[in-house]
């Protein structure tokens, strides 16, 4: 079978959209296995093989599979699964796969590549040691259980391309040393040694917890979609035939030639890159990947300029390198996906020409569908939503990620925004649930969470623990499932107990420990994203964030926890409100200062004051207008505008939303196809941060006005802010189905059509007047 199509289709074959669980074996009879003599601690790539004889092709053949660090599983030369989904040793995921569509009557070959990047592994990759395991679900399926009947061989061709890189390092593959065609049925493995049995595999809770505590992956397989690279932007050293690489076209590099090709995907992507090539004995091949070209490097970093422009620019990016063995039909695919818009392909031939037979990508990501739609005649809005969704998708894989190119880490501050994008654009709740579970697992003995998880290293952004409480409230408010959230309340209490240790008698925080990151803001006394701190060690922004966390926790405890905690948090919140008002309100400027000294001011503090209700309703509008007009304030970057915009809407300024999108339009003008990490577009490190995709929430929540009005979206509140638009429509997912709206202004009168899902009611608000909404069709003439 053609490997390409097996890669593309295996997700469809094994993704069960009903979510119906496969009955799991009560205990496992399989063992974790490894290469004989291998201590499991070093960088290495290993191949495992087993022959399976079947009297007839089965209707079903279910196995459970996992590895450390990672695996790709093949049946009869076809890729059928890859993983495992990232977690930790206490919750080590295995995938459940039905192999039946790939099995035949007679001889079958089941094979896996397993790799351990050891000290070079991604920061998000936990590890115990190199190992592989398959457990058949029952009966005949247990013929595939891993034990010392499996064979294993190390591929000595692979070496890491060193240096620290949080996402993953590149790889050097000398194909003169590799094992070719090891997944094929006709491959001769008679000289391969038998695998070494390590320890028995057991699900979590059924053993003493040594090694890997196995749990079923909570996520579906990732999407794998064939993706051509459409454009060659620049070539040196050889002529290029028409069509390459947009269509499969042979390119020949003559002997003793150096050729460099700059390929342009035209948009940022995450993809496994596959290159097929022939001949060219000992030719060197380099594949380098970059989000953008660089104008120059200077004391401020890499200046990027317009991302569409290449002339006079430098290529700087991570790379994979190959050495050709001179045979026909050599195939290389990265072990890990790469993130790129641009690929620089460099080939240096020796005494023999090398032929590039094909070069393409296979996009990967969490298999989100996008049932949400926003319809208007404004192409600028369409572009913002398209780019936002692409950015969100590139940062959703086996976890949410801060950025796919540099780190691939699930940071809480990013993840809160990303989960909200999911609630407004998808009916699939599994990735946000998984994020909440993982973050809960990360809590340290003193109660605070890690800033990101999974992560092999310790990093604590204490303020992100407070956003985690916001994530719990968001999930409860938009998706419900009180039992799931109630289970997380002890963790929320531990976080608030941690912060309570640093509160003064008046409730204000003093010298909050660890990194107190809030935003990549550039203002007086801001330091590496942390807001100004007064001489007494306090900060208005940190006090306000703690206040909001108390408010969320009180609401959660009141409905699902203990009244004791709810009452306690309400008292703490009331005290903190008074302290913030007394300590930070500046009468002369009519706004909240960042510190007790009142010598710096920010949009951040004043936005949070509105969102937490520190300022009363009558004063919100005036304060919100000041935060927009006063350019001396420390400005929110693209990330924190998520909170600023919510504050402006709460203050009654929602009809101005489309006037607040300047940073997004600047990204577009600079040739970005995803949103940057911060607002300094020229010098931003990352070109792809999903925390900037908040318009994919607000065009629905603010412009169309659709919001939850009760836990679990139990009732719906619709208060549109069309601004200058006179015709707009949209639809979005809801736990009971979907919400569909359309608004049109004709002859001075609005026609509002609203369709609510079954078993749902709500209210429509227009200029202060409230109209009742029922399930099904609703029509208002206003």
C-alpha cells in the first residue's frame, strides 16, 4: 500500500466521533521491551518487528500501544498510529488502534519505529527510558503482545543536531548506515536479535507505580493531511523544471554541484516533510525550516520585516541533514513534525548526480472541525478570522502549545485563551479537558502549579495559577460538567492558600514569589513581562488578578463545593476590593495606578478594575474611554488585549470593537499568516502565538453578541455590537446543538433572526431592552 495514503487516512479509520469507549483489558499481559544491551538513556532510533499469521482477515483487531519517547506503528508497510499522546509518568498515555483494515489472511508484518531523544528531547516530553509496548485487547489480539518474541534493531544512522531547542532538535541521518525497507513484508530480519523484556505493563492503579502508569489517551488521533509546497522563490546552482514542487516533478542535481532552493509554503504550517531521492552517493542534503526570513541581526534580535519579502534577506532556522547512500527510491520523513513557511533545501553532490523524486509535507494537528461561521461582506474581517483559526490550529496538537516552532509548551496563560477559542469554534471539548487535567497534575506541594505542563523542567509563573482558576470557571460556564470541575476544586483551594501566605492584613499581596508574568508590555518599571511593584512589594495588577480568582472560586464553590469556602472567598474579595480602591485609585487622573506610589499607570490595571467590578457601573464607561485615549499608559500587547477588550465591552463600548483591531491589521500588512507573540512585529520571536487569536472569540461573543448566561451555556444571552456593519450573520456550536443568528438593517430598522438549539432558552438585549428567546426560531423587528 502507498504509505502516503495510509498516513492520510488512518485518522479517519480510527477516530470514533461518538466517543464510544472500547472495552479495555482488566490487566495487561504484555511487557515493555527494548533493544538487548541498551540502557535506555541515550539518544537512539530503534525498529521493532513481529510476524503475525492469521487464518482469515479479521473484522476487528484492537491493540493498545505506547512507547517512550515516541513511536510510529506500521502494519504491512502502512502507518496506522503514532504517539503516545504527551503526558507524564504518572499518567502515561496509550493509543487504542483497530488494525483490521490493514491485516490480511496469512502473513502480516507489524513493525514500529521508536525513538528516544534523551537529553535532546522536547521540553514537553517526559521520559523514563527507551521502551515499547503493545497489548492486544482480548483473545487472538494478544498474539501481538510485546515480549521477547519481538525482534529489535537500532538504526545507527541517526544523530541529533545538538544545541538547546525547546521544541525538538534536528536530526542527521547517514543513509549509508541505515536499515532500509524494514516495514516491508519481504524484509529479512533473521539476523535481528530478540527484544529484551523489561517490566510488565500495567494500567494506572494496578501496580506499584514503577515506570509508566498507563492510561488510555483522552484524545483522538491527530490529523494527517497531504500538503504540497506550492512555490520555489529562489534557486542557485541548477535550473528548476516547471511545476516543482507544487506537483511531483523530478529535479536532477549534477555531480560535483552545490544547489540551493528556497521553497515557500506561502503560509505557516506544521508538517512532517517527506523527501524521496535517488542516486547521489554521499551527497549531502540539508533541509532547513523557518517561520520567516530575516533582514538582519542586531542588538535587539532578529529584524524580520515583511514576511512575504525575501530579497536581501538571511535564512536562519533549524535543520535536518542527510547523506545519500546512492540507491534508488530513498525516503526520508522527519521523526517529529516541523513548523515552517520557508524551507531552504541545500544539496551538495559528490561524483554522482542526485535526483529529487518528490518533496512534500503532511500537515498535522489536533483534528478540530470548525462549525463556527461569521458572515459579513468585510474581507478584512474574513482574513482576521482565517488567520486566527490557522494560528489556533497550529498551536493545538497533543496539547495546546504556546508556539509550534520554538517551544510547543502548554502555558496556562496561553491555554486559557485557546480553550475559549475552542468553546466558540468547536464542539469538541477533549483538548481543553485534557489541559485542565494536566495542569492540575502539575501542582507542587506548596499549592502553586507549574507555568506549563507537561514539562521535564520546573518553571513557575505564579500568576498563571490564578488564570488556571479562570480556566475552571470558563469550562463550567461554557461547557458545564459540574462533577469534572468539582474534582478540581481542591487544587483551586491549594492555589489560593498559596497566595494567602503572601497577603498582608489588608489583603494586598506582598512580594509575590516566582515569575509574576502578566504581559510582554513595554512600560515604566515592567520587567520581563512582570508589572511594576511598589516599595511595599505590592502591585495593583497582581492584587486585581487575585481578586478575580477569588470571585471565580467563590462562584464555583457556591454551586459545586463548600459554602465555607465560598463565603470565605467572598469576604476576601470584598476586603481586597476596598484595599485596591483605597491604595491605587488616583483622583487626579481618574484611574488606577500600578503601585501604591501611583507613579505609573497601565491599560492592564484599569481593564482588570473594570472586569472585577472594583469601579462601579456608573464609572466604567468613563474609565474605559480614558484607557483608550491616554497614550501615556503602558499599552496591552496582542495577548492582553483579550482582557482589555472584554473590559471595554463590559463598560458599554462594544460597538467600537472593530476599531480596536489595529495590531491584527498590522500583522496582515506585514505578510503574517499567523499572529505574532507580541506587538513588536519586526522583532517578535515567534510568528505564531494563539493567544493573539482572541478575535475568533470576540466576533461571536462581542459583535454577534452570543454569550453564556448560566453554567454550561444553560441559558443564552445575545447582545449584538454590530458597530458600522449593517448586515451580518453567523453560527457557533452549543452543548445542545448550535446557535444561528442573522442581523440586517434596512430602512432604519433591524431584522434580528435567532435560532436557539433544542432545550435552550435565552434573552436578547438591544439598547437596554430585554426580549425573551425560546428554543427554535425567533424573529425580532427593532
